[in-house]
C-alpha cells in the first residue's frame, strides 16, 4: 500500500526472466500468435517482396572528410548489415573533393561481427586523430550493453586486427589529440545509468584505466565528446531538465577537469568552441534558447555575453558552429528551418533579428552591458547576415548532416519528406564554384527507390486540429493520389509518440508504400509532449499535463475522420515505447473508436516501473513522468497507467491488438507488455484478436538485421491490413477498388 492505495498485481511473477515457467509461457504466446497469423503467410511474403523491391540493396552513403580520409558506409545485396569503409584523400586541403579512384579500405564489416549471432548492434565509432585506430562498441544481445574494442587501421596490414584493449558497459567515446589516449563512459550494472568517465592509454587493461569523473546524482547521465575544432574534450552531466559541462584540452589528456558553469534546476546549456571562446546554446533566459559566448579562461555565467537572442516564436533546437559561419536550427510552426549566419571578419556590433531585443541574464540590454565590460565587449564575435535555407513541401524533416571539418566553406544537410526520399545537400556558404553559386544548395545524393516508385503519385498535407482546450495541434498526412477520396471511405492509420520533447520526424519510408498503394491514408500527429514547438510543447504534455498527450491524439484521429480523411470504421493506430503508453491510454479512453492497434515495446505498467528505482531509467525519468513516491504524482500517474486501468475495458468492444516486445529490452522491460496482455485477456469479452509477439533474440529496437527487420514490418502490416479488411494486392490500376468492407454513411 502507498498513499492509501493498494496496487494489486496478479502477474508480478512474469518479471522473472530466468523462470522456465515464464519462458514456456512466452513461447506459448508466440505459438498462438503464429497460429492466428498463419492464414496471412502469403500476404506477409507479398508485402516483404514489395518492400524489398523498393530498396536499393547495394548502395553507399555520401563520403565525408575526416583528417586524411573520406569515410562512408555501404550495403551489399544479401547482407544484413552495413560495411564501413574509407578512401585516402589526395590533397591536404580539407575542402578538396574525393578521388573515387583511390582504393577502398574496409574498416568495419558488421556482417563479420554478426556471424553466428541472431543480433548485432554497433553503438559508437570513433576514429583516432591520426586515422590509425578505430574505437567501437558492440552489443550482441539487444540489451544495450556494449563492449569496447580498439582496432588497428594501419593500411600496410593485409588484415585488420583488434587490439587487446577492451572494456565493458561502455557508452560514449572520445580520443585525445595524441591518438593514444581514449576517454569513455561506463554504465552502472543495475540502473544502466552512464555514471563514470575513464581515461584509457593504449596497451593498458581496463583495470588500469583512470577514473576521471563519477556522477553521483541518479538523475544525471554522463557523455563525453569533442568540440568540432578538436581542441577540447567535453563531459556532460545531463538530466531531462538540467546539465553542466566539464572540459579539458585534447592536447593535455591528464589535465584537471574545469567546469564551465554549475548545474541549475530547469537550465541547460550546450557548448562548442571557436577562437578561444565557448559558444553556448542555453535556455537561461527562456524556453526557446539563445546563444551566448564566454572566454575559455572565464567560462562561468558571469561572463556570458549574448550573441544570438532568444526568439519568442521560433525555438532554437540546435546550433552548429564552424570557423567562418554557424547554422541555427529552429522550429517554425513545428517544422525545422535552417538559418546560415556568417561571422564578421572583425568583431563588430552583434547581429540581432528585427524586433528581437538583446537581453543579458540580469535583465539589462546588451548596449548597457557592453558599456560595463568595455574592451571585453569589443572583442566579441558577431554575425553580419542571416540566410534561411528554404524547403518546398508542406511537411518535411531537415537537419544537419555529417560536418566534421571545422574550417569549411560549405554546410551539409539532409532533407526528406513523406513523399521525397532522403537527400543530402551541400549549401555553399563561401566557396567559388561554377556548379553551385554562393547561397545555393547542391544535391549530392538522393536515395534511389526502385520498383517503379514515382513521387508524383503521392501527396502530403499538413493540417491543424483543435483540441478541447483550444490548442492547435499539427498533423502530417500522406496518401496515394489516385486511391484517395476525401469522403471518409479510406482506411486511416494514425501514428503518435508525444514524450521526452522528441519531435516526431516526418520522413520517407519505402516500406510505407505498401500501405499507401492499398489506399491507406497515413497520418502523424504532432501532439503535446513532443518537441515540435520547442520546450513549451514538451512541458504541456508531461508531468501534471501528461493527459494532454492522450486527448490530443484522440482529437487528431476524430477530426481526421470528421474531415473525410478516413473511414470511421477503419481507424488503425500505432506507437512504440512511450508511444506504446499512448496506445494503451487512448484505448482505455476510446476503445470503440479504434479498429486496429499496433503497439511496440509499450511502456504500459507505469506504476510498477516508476516505483522500482533499481530499474534502468526510473529515477532519471521522474522529471518526465513524476515521482510516484509523492502523493500528487502517484495519483496523477495512476489515473492514466494503462495496466492499472484495464478495468475500463470491461464489457466494452476492444480493438484488434498486436503487442510486440523483445526479451532483451533494457528500456521497457519485456514483462510490461507481457503482463498487460495477460491481464487484458482476463477482462476482454469480445472476439477481436489480441496477439502478443516476443522477439527472443532482440532488444528495444527489434531485429538488428535489415532483412529481418523488413520481415517484422511485413508481419505488422499483414495484421493491420487483414483487420482493416483491405484486399491483399494493391493492383496496378488506379480504377481498381482496393477497399472492402463497410464504408461511412453520409
């Protein structure tokens, strides 16, 4: 009993992963699911072949320059995993082009690592500054427990060899300038919190490695990285709402750590370095973030000077710093925009957006503060102009691509949409070029989609739904033009997440074509709790406001149907992890409205998980969900916890549900969805299918091999299409009606 409430859990015994009884139960659930899905075997095979036909199986990424090499990864038809490789640069000019005639050196073939294993994931890769060593981590189970390896890349050797140097439970990696000293973070054995930073010298054992920093606060995780110019190592101690950074020169790996600024509640900052100054993106003056600078010698808050003011309407999501320019990534009406800002050749008056006041932390204007600091203000960097990179579609995703060269005159970014395949562009900031003028973008590569894909057949839209409390929520929609009529006859699929401030990406999916070609309308609801509108949007869907996430999603689905985008009798929904919590909550709220539910690794047993501080993520996530040891948070979380509110479904119609989990999941323990299904079986009284599938060889992300992953998607889509009553074949003719079953009456 806690706070006067007794939590009954008849299925707690299912937590014991080593229990033969439990393993037999899981195998029985899988057998039942396989039996129910057996009639869809032909459809699954057809879907798999369709999806595979739209994937260029042998392909290569856009090479990027790092030191004396160009790096890329490629896939080979028939192989599950990527091959990481490089070619030597022929010029010392870091902005020179790749010579494709240079021989390729394979530095890591993940297919070889995966031989004889059902699962393989490469977590982090870090090339030493001299290019002769590769540090990388591997997880062979899906539990996200990574082992460190260091590989010699000496091109004179015929075969690559891993050195004896290794360590366990490793997270982030960063090399010192000497290419002999490697810093890495490790996790706590119980909570999996990254809480220690070690310094390793080549040839030493893990037991000999030096503990550099230990984070004691259970809310905070550690991560180590390098500034883009390679001059400093950065150690972040970060929680969901606060952080702080320590730093040391890469050229002096045994130097003492220095703190930039101590952590403060509800404040974050993210530094990079240029010309003896730290540039910090921070929310100290408001939720939307601004950029300040501080000298490396005196980096504390007292010395922060504003460079880029806070924009009250457009949150600053990221800030990429280079020698002669910077790129600000903002959210504008929920969509990302990229702003290129050039530095003045000499320090001068700071660039300020029209109408945006420049305010110091103490509330004074920059003009007043610059008079106070005198010569320090006169040496501040400044921007001379701003150019926004424009994008043509109503809904899309754009972000920085790989940009490893600090002194560059181009900026690479990626772009994709619901109908446009992923592309990599290079924006010309200052390079003389006959093929791409300054302030224009050059397409370096667009993902080829074989199998007859024509983007003109598909359309995307972005619309706004209005919630019961008057908030406008964006929704992104995609459909096939010749198979859609806005008269509420199409099956509709709605996806959501809405947690952790994560902006739901609006990207291209070749596998999605199998649904679109069958007339399914697909919608992505950018509900509160996500990050589409910045931190305020996140705050409006977490802690005491978490219910907004669920009611936003229901409102989006209802209004899409009301506006004719979908058939009210054919509404399918999907979410995973925290999105699985969303699925459980909205089914409890409106079970009769949804026909099909796909729920992946769902966080549905909120109370039991958040009351167990020994579990991974629990304590750190008090800042997202609340601490149930506090009475108000307990009552609030109990009110929406799907597992604890399943009685709401008694004597009500329950949608067809496919619940999926993995035995080795370390983020949402397998027993959450297993218990959820077991309990729901005792309550459910109708005949709609309730299926549970457990991947016995994977973790939170499911299968690791790309072909295995396609089979998982084919399985999901076969369930969805069957339950929606959609004809198995998309058919070649636009006139062919692929929708069967009941339609809406108007």
